C-alpha cells in the first residue's frame, strides 16, 4: 500500500468564483486535521485581516466579497 499525502488547502469565495490555494502537505490525516484546527483557531484570534487573497482583483468599489474569510480543509494528494 502506498503512503498517502494530504494537501492543506484554503479557499476564498468571491463574486467571480472560488479561488483555491495549497498551503503545503501533510504526511498523515492526523497532521492535516491538526493544521485545519490551528488555522481556524488563528482565524478567530487574529481576525480576518490576517487572511487575504492577494491574487484576486474585483473592479467593484463596494464589493462585499473583497475581504472575506477563508475556509480551510485538506484533501488526498494525487
């Protein structure tokens, strides 16, 4: 049986769609779950200003999705 790796991902939902970013890899599902837990904890303690989607540009001046909260997850790497 081949060892599994997990991609650590975070996503932003924008008016133009969802942007998905890979933050790194974990060797076990336990490590991946711990990373997700730590990111959620960081989000609640540091606030949403710490998380930005630098690659997203919205031409609308008052778009409510310009600064939004990311969602954290993991998936099996292929």
